[in-house]
């Protein structure tokens, strides 16, 4: 589909098919916001992180504003299902309640909590304890979404609403093009059961899943499961073989998710070797300096081999992926790095609309004003110049005349 998307006719057909799906109210949005955010070191759920480069809006607000704008444009609701973990559930509910769901229709949002897994000692293989009477557990990975969607009744709720496609995304990527009509349209036109979005990796060792084809079947191999030598492979022309990176954006057929959730063949577990605080045989809690345990996680993309007609669509990372992963000070994927990516995207939209932004000025655009460059160009008068930081939420129609 990367090849086909370059044909303007196919892209236009896909866009129209996606708009039709959204206008019929047949698309739901699943947002995973569990996990532990251990690398970021923020002491609240990641969704509360104030990511807006000018507005300071939280990741949750960025996502919900975007989804609301998409639903308003479609003229039909997009039900949102937010996955929390036992660690993030209570605080997430309280935060969203306190902010009145950021204007999202409360009947169109459900929160469901993922499961957990025990961990074992790296050398001993024994279950690790967080206290003398309590087993240590960690969230069961984003793949836990499948089971949690089923047991929470979310899949049944989607069926009742007439949903046919489920758009999946993760909370830490504010550039996420939520319920992108082109992606949904590609999925429908190709009669795919699972469609995944990929970027060209910045460097061979970028910490993303690798989108590959194995015996003609699309699969994703997580960076942590791939030997460095394989990640660095180049072809005869010196071009990286594993160039396609997963950004954890997928479209599923609801029927496919239901079939998989009911099947006996569950998603496999992946090992992650980590430092895990736990108690020793004397009951004394210690913080290890070295990796001492193995965590087990499921990955949602392991559904790919089971899907009929799985396809991959490429997106330019600059317009679709900048994830908040690392604490300030790291080289990439820090809050500052993500904010710069957001501001550059908005600057490009403004410039494409025939306006300009002074050097060093930070700009942010509310999705409720414009979801893309084309929409901004309809609303922003040409030759507008921004010479101070601005969060654009509203442009009065009079300013057009
Ligand atoms: P990551 O693997 O980057 O994990 O998951 P994380 O928890 O955000 O951060 P680290 O690795 O501990 O530093 C990417 C996204 O997948 C979701 C989270 O929303 C996270 O933003 N996720 C991950 C879950 O919802 N549950 C999980 O068990 C794991």
C-alpha cells in the first residue's frame, strides 16, 4: 500500500472510504495508557504529562481534542476506549473526571484496565515477591489490550454500537493522526483485517518494532527481540533491509478482534530483562543495581500473522510520530524533543498556508481549529506573521475579509 498510496487516485479513494466509515459511526478508537513510563520518570500516568509546547495541554487533552475534532467533522460519534493499568487507573479516572473529559461526550468514553503478570528471577527462575506476602506484578504489555477489551465488555459495547473498525494508538505520541481517514480507507479498500502504519527508521537501532515480511506475511519484530547484526543489515546497494519502523498505530476489523479474543491461541509473551525491586528470602526489600529479573509482556502487533490481507501503510514520521519516552537530557524522545517536533509540524502548516513564523518562535495549533495543513489554509488568512509564541485555538471568520 505504500506503493499504491503514491498514486493520487488511490489516496483519494482511500480518503473517501475512510470518511464514509467515520460518517457512518463505524469506527472506534482504542487508546492504550497503561504501562509504567519508567524511562520518562514522571510520577503520574503518562497521559497527564503537559506536552503542549505553548498550551501545556496534557497528552490526554491533545488526544481527546483531536478525536473530538475528527468526530465533529464526521458528524458521528467516535467511541473512545482508554486502557489503563492497575498503576494508572485511579489517577487517570480522577484526572479525566476533574477535567470533564475535556469536552468529550461522557457516554462515548469508557476506561478499562489491563491485566498484570508475575515476574521471575533472572538466575533462580522463581516468582519475585514485592513483600513477604505479595507477588511482584507488572502490566501485561499493550497486547494485554485484547483480553482486557473482551473481559471489560468493550468489544460487546462496540458491537452494540455498530462499530466495524477499531483504530488503535498509544498515549505517548501526540503527533498520532487519530482515526486517519486515509489509513481506515486503505484498510477497507484492501479488505484487510489488520493494517499497520510504518515510518522510515531514523537509524538502524531506533527503538521501535521492525515491520518485516516473513514468507509473504507481515510481522513486527520488537527492537528488543532483534539482534543488532540483523538491525544493521544492508542490501547490495547499501540500503538498510529493515528500514520500516512500527509506530504502534493499527486498524483492526472488530470481527477479527472478537475472533482472536475468543480463540484459544492467545498472544505469546515476550521476555524483558529488568531491574526489579523485590524482597529476598529474609523478607528484606532491595533495589538491585543490575538486572535481576524477567518481566513478561504481550505485544498487540503479534496479531498480524493471524490477520487476513494484513497491509502496511507508510507515514512520514514528521507528520505522525514523536513519542514521549525519555527523561530530559536524553538525545531523543524527551519532552523537549517531542515539543519541538509538534511545533515544527505546525510551523510547516502555517507556511503552507502562505503565512510565516519568526525564527525561534514556538507555535501550537488546536486540533479543534485544524486537523491538517489543508484545513488550516482554509481558516488562516494568508500573510499572517507570528512573531511570538502562540497557541492557535480559534480564528474569527471576519479576519478573512
Ligand atoms: P512502552 O513500551 O514505551 O512503555 O509503551 P511505557 O510504559 O510507556 O514506558 P517505559 O518502557 O516503562 O519507559 C508504549 C505505550 O504502550 C502502552 C502505554 O500507553 C505506552 O505509552 N502500554 C505499554 C500499555 O498500555 N500497557 C503496557 O503494559 C505497556
